[in-house]
């Protein structure tokens, strides 16, 4: 049996970007994590240790987002890799990072990257 866990709207302030100003002033980001796993045993026994702890997922995202990168593509790869390592019971994983108000010469609300398997 496959179950889905979605952790959406992880809002973080970070300092990613290629511009010097982005390293100084930072910006708003959102991370969304979607994963497939089997939490039948956790549901049956009401046991957190038999599923994927949302708090642990949040902490991984928060930790990796705090490490400055020029590209959110690199941050996404780090989050994806860390989640895969920390939770071997993940069957499929999808990570999205959204950067709000990117410094583009135009009216752009947000940009995002997604990594899926």
C-alpha cells in the first residue's frame, strides 16, 4: 500500500541568489515536500516512529535553506538528498522551492524549481 504525506507552505527567509544584494537582504521562500511511503504500521499502532515525522522534514528544509547558495537548484538538491538519506522508506519524493519577488527586470511574482523521482 502506498500513502502520501504532504508538507506544504514551509515559509522561510533565506539569502540565496546570484546578486550581492540578495546575500545581504535575503528574501522570502516557500518549500513544499510531497512524498509517498507506507505508513500502514504507524496508522495501525498509532506510532510516530513508523512513519515520517513532519517536524524532522521541516528541520531538514530549514537547515538546508539556511546555507547560502547562488542557485535554489542547489538548495533543492541538498534537501532532496538529505530527505532520501534520512528516510529510506520514501518511495517517491517531490520537492519544490519557490522564491518570491525574484530580482528580474519585469513584473514576476515568483519562480520555483521542482525535483521529483
